[in-house]
C-alpha cells in the first residue's frame, strides 16, 4: 500500500512551485519569460487530495477551471481577450505604459487603440471590420489619434498581439509528471507500484472559483 497522503502533499508543492517559476514565454519569445502567478488566485486554488474510489484510492487535483487555459494556451485568431481583463492583468504584473514597455510589447500605443475604435464604430454601423494590420498602417500614415490613455492603448495592443500570436500552452502537466518521475521521495513512497500506476490514479477536478 502506497503512502498516498505524502505523495499528494509532494505533488501539491511541486505544482505550486511550477506556477511560480519564470520559465514560460510571454507570447512571442522576444517578450521574455515569466511565471504563471499574477493575482495568485490559480496557485491558491490548487489542492491535491487523496480520495477513495470504492475499494481503491485516487489522487485528485483541485484547481480553478482557469488551469485548463493556462495548461493548453490559446490558439491564434480566437475572439479577443477583454481589454478590462488585460488591464487587470497588467495591474497584477506591475506593467505600465512607459515608452520602453510600449516598444517592448509592439504597442504602437494609440495607433492600435485608434484602429480598434474605428473598427468598433464600423461594427456598430453593421459594417465589416477592416483587417487590423491594414487599418493600423492607414492610421499611422494619416497620423490619426483619438484621445486615449496610454495604459488602455497598451492593453489594446496586447489584445491585438494575443489575437495574432495566441498564448503559448504552459504544458504544466508534462513538467509536473517529469518532476514526479524523477523525485526520489516519490519513488521511495511508491514502493513496488510503477510510475504509470500512479499517473493512472491522478484525476482532475477543475471548478470555477473553488476557493
């Protein structure tokens, strides 16, 4: 019989530590690396428990449902992430719309925001939105500006980058299993049980705002 409780505690610590490590690229690789802890709500929601399944036991991983999007990423071309959510994320990360940050994120500050506002106006008039790259070039050539703060302009630019490039999958699950397989304490606690048997016992319970 394996010591499932000790294994669950080790996995809990490993998973939280993985989220805190600055090993995840920000979108396009030129934007650098970061961790997966912004507000801390995802990390704080994680709890690994031992649950009984009839005559057997399983190790269940509880986390906010946001975990699946961090794990799998976001494909390019999807509906834009709400600007309000991006601005909240910027606040958690301490990102401000300085000239250097706007250059780093390819923001073109108010140009992107202006293009977005123009397209939003076209949609309200039941007109087809123009391609953003074409519209941004036109805005730049005509030097058109709306009065919009730089912070929101940067959020619009990040939204545009996410739509264009997507969000890379974090593949946290693969990283976690690699650590489990090579962890001496877990190997010892498994005894005669094979690593594959442990993997088969791990289940996921992803629920919005479980804490």
